[in-house]
C-alpha cells in the first residue's frame, strides 16, 4: 500500500485569481483540488492521503471533503512558503507513520486529469526502482539561451521530457533527500529536481498527455473546455439548439 501527499499551500499568483486560490477554483461546480484528491481516494492501493493546504482555506477544504464523501484524508496541515517547504511539512508528519519501504506519492493539488492507471504505474515503479517520475516526450523544438535573446544551440527534442505528477518515491529515499537538502540550504523546485541535484538516480516512466497542471488562466480555460466537450459530445444538434 502507498500513501499520497497532496501539496496545495500556494495561492497561484500566475492564475491571477485574487479571491480564490487556484486549487479551489471550480470546474463543473467541483473544486480542482477535490477532483485531484478523488483519484487517490478511489484507488485501492492508496491507504492514506495527507494534504498540505493554504492555511486560510483549511476549513473550506474540510467542508468540501465532507461534501464529496472523501474519507482517506487523515490530516490537513498548514502549508509552507514554497512547494518544497509544504512537501517537507507533509513528510515530517508521515515520518513515524510510514515504513521506509512504502511508497509515497507526491502530487500538487491542481492535477484534475489524472488516471487510475497512472497512479498504479507510479506505485509499481516506485516500489521497483525507489523513484518514479511520469514524463511525456516534448513535442516542441527546444532552443537553449543564456539570456533569452541570443541562441547558438538547439537541443534534440528526442532527449527532452516534460515531468508530471504524482511522483512516487520509497519513503526512506525521499526523506533522506529532504534531510540532506535542508542541511545544505537547498530549495529545489520539484522532488525530481532535488534527487538529481543530490546525484541520485530518477526513474522515468510514461505519463499521459492529458495530465495537465492547472497553473495559468489558459490552463483553466482549456480544462473547462475539455469538460464542456465531454459533457455535451453525445448530444444532438437539436438538443443543443444549434441551427
């Protein structure tokens, strides 16, 4: 069995939503963070979910969890100033609860298009290799520039992969990496970045392209458009009142 650590301690400034943190924005009436959590709630190999949340919205999250019948969330913790700090808070809570040989799945709270199969593969690969990071191949050409103005080098897109979440790790591996990072004053962007900076191997496995992270208003519009299409795709033109 695995445990899930959902970090949602930020407010999403790139979303430019002044009143509501991005993880609580609604798509078809359901908060994005609830859509994310539901995948772990329904997965038979996930025993426990811990959420690290933006503190002013903890009571709102508790209410939403009750409304949608989510039972696996055992703790909601106040988030840190960064994603790394929020993950560290969650790992500290799980330390002593989890065995070092169990897998922990670390996922941001704005991944509302996960799949059961992706979570299954993440657990399987983490247990086999100690780490499991879902990726998709880059479909765009990539250029390298030091200053964003001049470029003298392109990078083969065959060697470029886009990281996704959840990222799975044996608990002992990610905890020791976090301890080393704190001692060294490191503040990596993601858990995979941390492992790589420490010289540890990161195992990659195929992700799914629809597993978007809702970061910007454009992401939110794309997500809402997808749900609109899925809802109405089986309706006839007459039912939709289209001339």
